[in-house]
């Protein structure tokens, strides 16, 4: 599927949802970590959180409890970063709200 075809499909889907009165789809304004897949280390995540300006942003993790890292896939390093007290402290200090796409409020 080409990018143009995907964009047209997405536009049709959004129009259909709007006509049906359904909740609009939410998309992150920024996505971080896609190119860091398998390497979402604490210093990088803290830098992202400290400089975050988007109202809705996605941080792209692949955490696992498996003992070995899988290239570009789930890895224990991502889980350690998610559990990091320094990351949590940054979230609290910046008053960032954690959410999922199911719970995030409509962005206008």
C-alpha cells in the first residue's frame, strides 16, 4: 500500500466517523522513539519529557520482561526506563498526564 493510498483511506475513515457522530480519532502531534526502537534509554526519554511541547505526544516503547534484548523489538531496557524513578520524577515535575489513546481527551 502506498502512502497516498493510506492517506486517502484514512481521510475516508475519518469522514465516515464524523458523519456517524462517533468520537473523533485522536492522533499524537509528535511521536518519539520510533528511531530509538530497542534503545529507549533513560537519558533520551528524560530529554524528550523535559522539552515536550506537544499537547498529545506518543513515546514509542517495546518493553519486555524477557532476559534478552531483541533487535528492534521488545527489550528489558525499555521496561527499565519505564520503571525509572528519574523518568517518573520528570513526569511529575513537568505535570505531564499519562494517557492511552482510549483515554486521551479530544485535542482542539
